[in-house]
């Protein structure tokens, strides 16, 4: 016979026990299923096959001489014939020695003959016991029968072989009803069909919000979420939505790396699964209908387990309820962020969402105040906002390990809101200290140039945080006043640690002028200062202490006067020069060469660095090194090269400019070319009043004279005049262009006010209302590469504008999809918007009540505004980023109370951008 792929034969030397009739009948179901794996005999001589069981016909009392021929109970089978037992205690035809197929005996003392053996202290029948088949400890595979002391290939009754294993098709979730028919994750197999069991689970209340605490330590792995690791304990909760709406589930207050999954309570199908939404905790957002039930599974990532808190909430504005503090200093308060909302969007909270504790404080007198929050062994931040609300402007935000401090200058009676949080986590406890700040700057250096100061930052407070960093250490502060107009260099060479250097205007809380960090070389920076102008020098570091050195000197600028010759070309190298000026484009870091040039006559002057050996930035300033940047360019020409820069600008006779050849960080040999051209006409082409019309061209070689209000616009520009033939909306588009276009429209002339500006790749488009005979100049520019473009002008019906709003159905809930690309920008909302296009909708309330309007599902950063009646009506609500959209911050939501039949106008606007949107309205 075959067992586990290997053929076995009975050997004559092995004793095969007899099978009594009763046992044979009990195992007939098993033995009847056994079939030989080939045509060869099942049993080897001297044994015979009786119903699939090998027996010795010469000695078996149930098969004596022939299968099924049983001897009397008091008889023996000897040589194939039944004989009466002898009365002297012996048995005919055999003794009590070794069983050779001709006798019985009871060596195990089990009272049933040799077929019963004592295994692990228990008498078992080794002919049929699957755990002791043939001998003690010989186990058959699960579900396999033991017959004739051998494990059979067939399965026990009620089981079916699937993939080499015996399974119950009525209950196996991997083979439910048929081999290979697997049920979904967490779904049981019941009576041969995949079902869904809510067990084990714990019911959640319908009251919201609610918090449930628990642990996955030693919990069973009863569910298998797709975002959770294998062999990870889980806890399941049953939740039924009390009303139709959006529900949030999160593990924000948990202490390990959690996962969250939602399964349908009807089918166990996975609806959502999340791991690490922010930090190590998870969040699900689900839209449910009233009465809909689901299973919420809390588990761990990569085998993680521990204590958790499951929160269930609905979308609502975060609760801002600050505690009012007494206007006294010093003072100390303690608190916790457990069960608090994320009411303040802290500037230094990069986790995106953190529950915070909030306080209001009113300065008793003018001066600098320090707000220090501490919580040992925890990351902690403190944010100070202007005013007494949670959405005020941040005056300062600092983040650190164990403690963080913010110093702010306050006026007497000025109120601020102080928020304390831990990024992405809750704080079980913290301490907030409010004190008066020591004098800042520490030392006034006067106006002496050059000068050198030294010191140590050990033990100095960390109050400012150079370079807008929240992670710096103690800092030294110095005041310096420029003795005259010039460029001044501040250098930290000679310091024993990598310094961070920052200049602030006037005071320690003044605006940042420039900032520099140590890299391969010590931090240094230059600033153009006017006579008598004071700056505060902040010398800081990232976590290190030691001795520092600060040198202040004046550097010449410009280096060379080029006079008034045009054209001319000069060459040089920036290898040995300093990084003095910050260009008006790109970012500074490399040294620069500076030149003075005076225009010999009115005209267009082009400055370029073609032929330079490194990636240059070209900046032209008005008058001096301290003058404003007139034009700046980084990277012009084919995108594969982009090493040189070019600017063109109109100069009047005698006008002086300073030209700097700069770079991001590189230095090397450069070439500066200056050429003069006649002033080109602007606009170049008059399109007249025909609509629709399409023109094509190339901006290659055109001067870059105008600066658009959007995009970079570093390429040459082509300009067109268009005159409206009638009142109406007109669409301008660059669809079909081969370059990254910037499209702008100006009132009347090239230098007229900019009516619209769109930077949207090769297909920039805008919509404008023009009155009859109104003339505009259309400018086609490019970001970087120059090449062929297409400009089309057409009349439009103005769909989606105030004049022709999109009418929405009154039935709610409803969802409307559209796009703001190519739409008009006619009215800016009070909560944001920068001239991005908007689409206008009109909606009439079918009945009185509160209506929630949102843009959840939109593909760009939206702004929502609602007006009463029409576009000129009162603004009822406005929102940029929905308060519940704590991480994406791209969708908007408002709620308005409307009377039955009241009509509102809904503006879907954008923050800098346009794109596809979804507008949702629900009760």
C-alpha cells in the first residue's frame, strides 16, 4: 500500500492483530473508503484482505479460515478451524509466547488481547487509533483513518481531501463548500457557505463622541486586516451609525504602532484599513447611513501590541476653550492634552494633528516674555498666537525634546493665546512657565568695523531659534549699527562648533534679514545696511556647546565699474569671492561677482552669462548693492543645459544698475555679456476683434521685459492686442503649445494693470468679462524653455460665472463635480483666494434647516464661500481648510442655516490653484 507517497508491504515477520467483528463493523465506514493505489494485492502472505483489513485466516476468530467466518465466543481459531477452549487454562494451537499469527494473549494487561496496548498509560486499539496506529506514538495525518494498524490515504467520514489535507467543507474558511473556495478575511464558513460573524466583538455606544480603552496584549488574532501584520492580536468593536453622516475612528491616544480596519458587519468585507495616518496612530473616515453596522478592528503593525484608546467622533469644528490665566509673572501652570481637541494648527507641528491645551495670557506691562513648556521624556511644542482665539497669527512656535520656549515682545494689555502640545501624540502631563525675558540682545557692539568678539554658548537660553528652526540650542545675541551705507559681512570662522547665524532687524523679535548655517565652511552672511540701521546678530547651534568667534567687516560692492559701454563682455571667477548678496530669485549660497553699469541711452539692455562654466544666477539691482532687485533670472535656455542666465530690461539714459553673477552654491569661471537693443513695439501684433481666432508663434529670441504676476516667466514674451467686439465673456487659452506657458492679460497697454494671470503648463487658460471695444494686451511667456506656442481667443457663454451660475438641484444629499480650470476670477472671498478662478453655483433650500456644504474629494486646495441671493449678496460663510481635514488641508466645509425656498450662491474658489472639484450638500 502507499502512505505519504511511499509504498509499504506487510512483512511476514510483523504481527498483525486480529479484528473482532464488533470492531470491524465500527470501522467499516473507514475501511470501505480505502482503495488500493494499484492492482497489486493489499496484503502480503500469510495475511488476507477482508474488507480492506489484513487478517490471519489461520488464527483470526472473526475470520477463521475465510472472511466473515466467526468462531463461537468460547472458541479459538486454530489452523483455520474453530476449536473449543481446553479447560486447563491453556489454549489449543498456541501458547502465550510471541504472536506469530496463530495465537492471542494480553501482554499489555488491557484485558482485550494483543490488539489493545497501553500507550501513555491508556489502553488503546493500535489497529484503529489514529494517534497510535500500529504502535504507540505513531500518529496519522489530521483527518486520516487508521485501519489494520496502518494510516490510510483516505479521510475520515465527513472530511474531504483538499490540497493534501483532510478538511471539513462545511466549516473550513479556506475550503468552504468546495476545495479552494476561500472566504474573505475574517469571514467564517457556516454550513458550507461563507458568512460573517460579529463574534468576537464588543458593542460601541451610539452616543458621540466616545472613547474606549483596551489592550491587544495576549489578544487572539481573530481578524486579518490587509494593513496589519500576521500573527498580531486584535480587538473588534461593533458600531452602528445612529444617523446618516461622516464618522471618524482613530487611535490617537494609543501607545504603540496601531492599525485600524473597518469591516462590513453583514459580509465582513473590508471597507477601509489604515496604518500610521499620523505618527504611529491610525484614522479612518467613513460615510455611513443610519442603521449601518460595521466591525472596527484595532490591531498592530509588524506584530506590535499594547494599550490603545479608540475614539469615535463626527466632523465638527475643534473646540477652542482656552483657560484664562492671571496677568502676573512669573507663574506656573500644569495641564494635560488628554481628551483635548487639535484646536490650534501650530506652525512647528509637522505631524499635522496634535491635541493641545490652550491658555490666554494678558501682559501686565510692555516687555519681552518667555513661555516655557516642559514634559520630561516627551517631545513638546509651544505656540504663541496673537489675540485670544485659536486661529490667530502665530507670533512664535518652538519644538523640542523635554522642553521648548518662545520669547515674544508684548505691549501692555496685549493678549496672546498659548498652545501646548506633543506632535502626533497626547501629553499625560506638562508644566508651563511664564516669565519676563532677560535683556536681548545680550551685548551692544556699537558701530565699530572691523571687530571680533568671542564667547561660549554653554548655559545660554534657547529663546529665538535661528533660521526659523525649532530645534536649536542656547544662543548668543549682539546688536550692531551700520556706521554708513554699505555691505557688511558677519563670519563665524574660528568657532569650535557648527554655528547657525541669523540677522534680525532692530530687535530680537524683528524680521529676519538673512540666515546661514555651517556646512563645509563656517557660517557667514552679508547684508546691505543703511547708515544708522541696527540689526541683531543671533549666533546659535544645533544641540552643541562650546566656544565661538564672530567677526564683523565691511566688503566692497560693487567690485568693478563697467562704465557705459554696450555691447561688452567680461570674464572672471567667483572662486575666491564671498557670498555677499542674496539674489532676488533662486536661493543664495554661492559667492558672487558684482559690477556697476550705467546705461548710455534709453533702450533695452540684455545681460546674460552664456559661456559660463557653472550654473549661474543673474540679478540686476537699481542704483547700488543695497537697491531693490529689478530683474532676476536663474536657468534660461534648453532644459538639458540651463547653466546660463539672462535678463532684459528697459533702462533710461544715465540709469545705474548693479549686476551680480551669483549661484546656488557653485563657483567658477563665468562670462558676463551686455548688449543694447532698440525698444521693441509692445504689443507686437494687433489681433483686432475677430472671434474665434487662433495664432501660433515662437517666443525664442524675444526679450523678457515684463514680469507676470504668476509663474516664473523667465522666457521671452510675445504680446498681442485684442479688442472686444461686444460685451461678454472671452476665453484666452494656450492649448496645444509645446512649452510651459504663462498667460497674462493686461488692461489697455503692456504696462497696464494685470487682469488675469495663469501658469498651468502647456494649456493655460482664463476667462474675462470685457465690454465692447475694451482693449487688452495678451502676453504669452514661458517658464524656462522657449519654443512654439498657440494662442486662441473665443467668445464664451460665461457658464459658472455670476452672470450665468450653474443651477443645482434642490434635493439633498447631492454631489456635483466640475473644474475651475479656465473659469473667471471675479470676486475674492474673505477667507482667502488670490485671484484663482472660481465656479459659481446657485442652490435653493427645499426646507428649513442647517445645510453642510463641503468639497471633500476635490483634487486641489479649494476655498468655499456662500452668499445670500446672488453674487452681490451678503457673505453667509467662508472656509479655506475644513477644521476636520486635519492632514490634507485641501478641502473646505461650511454650514449655513437656511429658510425653506431661500436661494444661495456657492463659490468654489482655490488657493493659488485650479482643478477638478466635488461639491457636496447635505442636511
